[in-house]
C-alpha cells in the first residue's frame, strides 16, 4: 500500500514528482528516470536483490520498495539542500553540469543495493561491478563517452559510500548514505516480521511510525521521526546516526525522533 504524501513544495512528498517545481534543473534527471524505471534489466535486479536478504536471511526489505523510498528521499534531501544554497562537489569536480548532480544521486540510489544478488554480506562491494555494467549500457543514451565515464565514476563512488565503512568524498555520496538510513518505517520490516523474524532490525523498524523531511529553521533540512516505542532508538541512535556521521551533511541536517506512545516513555526524544 502506498503511503500518503508528506507536506511540502517542490517534490516534498514521499514520491519524486517530475511535474513539480524543484530547486534544481531536473529535465535531464526526468529523462534518465524514465529510462531507468522502464528498463527490464534494472527491474529484474530490483526483484532479485531481495531474495538473499529477505527470503533466505530474514532481513528487512532491500528490493524495489526500498530503492524507491531511498531514491525519493535522496532527491528530497537534494532539493531541500539546493533550496538552502548548499554546494555539491561531485559533478562539479568532474567538470560536469549542475543538472548531472541529481542524475548521479538518482542512479546511485537505484543501484546501491544491487550486490545483494550475490550475497548480503559485503554486498556493497559486489554492487560496484554489477552497477558498472548497467551504467555502461545505460549512460551512452544520455552522454558522450567522456561525460558517461565521469557520471559513472561519481555514481559508483556514491554507491560504495552508502556503506558506513567507506568515507564519502562528495555531498552527492553523502546524500545516498543518509537517504539509505532514512528508510526505516515499519513497512520495511513487514515481510520478515510476518514470517516470524524478531531480530533487532525488524523489531526496531516496527517501532518507527513515520519519517518526514522538511525545510528546517536552523538547518536546510529538518527530519522528524515518529516512534511508537523505545525499540525505535536502535534505528535512530545506532543505524541512522552512523549514516549521518562522516556524510558531509552533519551540519546541514537536523534529526529529531519523538516517542508518541504515552504508555512507553522510556525514551521520549532523541536529537542527532
């Protein structure tokens, strides 16, 4: 079931809207996204990459729905940061255009978990060669040879750095890292929970009711997380905190998690 939209302008809802006004040039992004969403190989990867983590190992969703949420939130983060006049260095350092920033972010978000088709363990490192093959086929439809290599390079860097063991060197990569951590609502853990999974990842995801991304008063981005019990602390203070640290976005994103269940006030509020 699709979640209701969040408030906010410029693609501020849960789904990126190509028809909305954005605080960045989006014409090239919209053309690339149309190709990505209709690509049979990518669609098959998004289904296949859930088999190992979910069906065989009982972890949370890492397939199509996870990728859609991460991509939407990555583009929402990007939009809010651009509204706040934050500069990005990935495309710029390569001599690419501003319009290529969003393309890099969208492609990295789409392909960041593709390595799960090999194994969940060390999946980020398997994602690199598999994503490279997809990009080699896809990018020539939109870029010349030199530009395609540059976009590929930045996309692969962002994919690698969604893993907390690797250090993002660009803000585009930092967005992918943080957006990956922001997919934490209870819907993500539905399948393993219904199959009997009761690990900390599954239980803590069940405790997260909603995640909202808005324009902040003191920072370009304000994230509000609603928890319904203290188990959600693991998602926020362990997983998301690790994603935010070293992302190059630490001073640009304010995150507040609030426990809204009156009967469970062990943890009422967390701020990152």
